[in-house]
C-alpha cells in the first residue's frame, strides 16, 4: 500500500471518530436539555403548588369577586374618592376583614379591634408595605422605611429624644410659628371661606425645621449662655414668610409626587416611574432637599466639632467633681435640634454615620409636617361646627395658665393640664385619623381571631383606621363629635386597639407626644385670636386616603376677630 492510498483510510477513521464524538455530544446536550426542562417543570410545579396553597388559605377571606390576573381592577378604575367609598361599601358587606386584589397581589383590609390587634401588637409583623419604598429616594432607610434589626436599633437610639422630659425645648419655636400663622390668617378675618390646609402645611414645616431668630439667641454659639430651641434641622426656613423658598417648594412638590405614585398603578414600577415626568421632577426635588440638608449638616457638624473641642479643653482644665460627672454628654448649648442630638450621639459612640443622620432628619421632616398640618386642619374644621366647644377650650385655658394676659405662652405644665382640649383633639383624630390606612407586609402566617383563620405570608395588610374608629361597639353614635368619649373611665373600658390615631404597638408613632403638644399650641393661638366657623358644615365631605386623610377641594373655614 502506498502512502497516497493509505491516506483516505486514515481520514475515514478520523471522520468516524469525529462522528462518534458529535453523536455523544448531541446525546449529552439532549440529556442536559431534558434535565433542564425537568428542573424548570419541577420549579414551576413547586411554585404553582405554593401559589395554590396561598390562594387556598386566602379563600377564608371574603371580598368582591376577583378576575384572574386582573384581580379587582374593574372596581378600582375610579378616583381616589371612589376608592374610599368602595372600602366603606366592602366593610358594610363583608365585615371586619375583606380582601381586594390588585392584579395578583392581595390587600387585606382590617376594620375591627380584634382583627387589628394581632398585627399591630406583634413584634414580628413590623415590616411596612413595599410601597413605602416610594419615599426612600427622599428619606433613605430612616425610621419610617427601615425594618428588622436596623429599625429596632434606630428606634431604641432615638426614643429618648422624644421623651416627655425634653418636650419643653420645642415650645419656643412652636409659639413663634403659631403667632406667625395667626398673623397670616388675619388677612382672611371677616372674609370669604378659605382652605386652611396650605397655611397649616407651611406652619408645620416651619415648626419642624425651626430655629430661633438670631435676635432671640443669648450668648455665643456653643457657649453656656446660648439658648437654642430647635426642632429638626435647627435651620429656620421661614416657609410661612416665603412660600417660594426652593426647599419649601421642593418639599411640597415631592410630597404630592409620592402621594400620586401611591395611588397610580402604572407609576409603581421603578422603571416606568423613573422614565416619567414625575420621576424627573422627583429627582430635581430630591437634589434640592438633600442639597439644603447637606449644607446645614456640614455647617452644624463643623460648629459641633468646635464645641466638642472646647468641652474637651474645659474638662482637662477643671478638677473632676460630682458636678462634672453629672453633666450629661453633649449638653453644651442647652436646648438643641434633633440634628444636634444625633451629632452628639454619633460623637459619643452611637452607630450613626453622616448618611444615617441625614436620613433621620429628612424622615422627621417628612413624617412630621404633613401629618400635623392635616391634624390641625381637621381640628379647625370640626371645632368650626361647635362654637360652644371653642369657648369651653378658652375657658379651660384661662383657668390653668400660669401667666395671666392675652396670648401668653403656655408652658409644658400648662399644656398638660388642658384635659378638655386634649379630649377634643383625640375625638377629632377619631373622626378624621390623619393616617387613615396603616400598611404592614406579612412575612409569616398570622392568626386572625376575627376571621377564624390564618392569613398566609405574602399578604399586605391595611388597618383602616377611619372605619375602625367608627365601630359602634366602642363609639356609640360614631359620627357624633363627643370629646367626653375620652374621659379616663371610658378609655379604660375600651378595647386597646379600637383607637389607633398614631398606630399602636412597637411601631407606633415615635413623635406622638410632640404632635399633641404642637396641636395644642397651634389651636390655642388661633382660637385666642379668632372665632372659627366651618364653611358649609352640612355639605358631605369628599374624603380621599392619600399619605394623609384629605378632602377633595380642601378643608374650608372662615374666621372672625375675637374681641379682647
């Protein structure tokens, strides 16, 4: 056999070898594909089984009939006012617990104390609804939006800052901004009815961000003689005097954007929202807000650094004694803003980064101004229907105040003795809870005695405080305004979860004592100056549940001057 004749044999052998390898590779690929398909089928079967168990458990929860994939979309196509009325109709029809489906996502609404208690009283079910992420661009992972161990650690750290013993530090900015509010409202005295909400928002924002005017300060910054009486930022934004301030405009705009996103299904996905006009507007607002708070933070941190250095120098120069040991850390400067308190905590070892501090200051601004504004607006609306209650509030104020005279400034002691005013505020918040829907994400099954069944993990639960507060078992004639419902003996007999204006349990509102103090001061100042009358008191309200409870067209009142 010649070399030339042998070559085709070798080539044939190599060809058959290649063909064999290709065949084996093809069989391996087919086996791999089959295995992948089996795995996918198994995963799909497991997911389908899990979904079936989830749906089976939810069958115990009544509600309007939902369509596959769409859920209750057809019932939810109306306005926010329509949605609020739908919740009332569903509660009338289905009772204390019912479910609405938004696409494939279930929302379980609770409106009885027995149904609410296992959720709000739990140390496990503390996760807010995923929709709270809509405010994270503004406030980050602050106290409102954080969860788990991060939330527990932050709550423990911040709670002393809102203790009743330190509330007196907020009185000076409160009284100042209350007087500015009354001065602004004087322009409407004797005139046509007007919407009180914008005025209340600006006043609340000034209180939250407030700082004393330079002329009201005593002593040099950081000295023992300085009297700082601040709230959150320690920076006076003068919102009531200049509502066109860029920071004020950005706060108002981003609040509206967040509310719009909460109620608009197609704006909920981040991808669609970020591409929208509202997404672009939000980014501009966040840039303005963070730029402002960042500048305030940097300036105040530098001031605090000099204060700490001065403290350290003074401590080294004076002998140790009981008076030095008893001095609380970070006490220099006396009454301080929340920003100062957080900076001092971080300086003395608390686990707080600069970003953490900014988040908490922004959170306090977000959570504190819109809610207080709504509370004040609803209080004036209700009191405007009851002139005799206004007179009784003022009579009580005259009887308890420690300093006589017109428009004197109440002390914390004075305010604590205003029991009738406090009952009036509580009753207004029963009728018109500032936060009408309290949302929780259920991460593990929870038993609802009111339902007689378990809610599965994966549900979003909403406590409907508006309907909860109208349970005739605990509040007879629930639509009637009656402050005496909150006399001590009545409170003791009531179910502890029948009234939750500041939520309840471990995740209740950390600033509720401050909110009550703020409402008392603002209401007293307005009522001392004016008689309040509700515009069209018999006209039905058109309520909507946004971030706060609102009325379509605003909350309108009229004012008349009160004689000296």
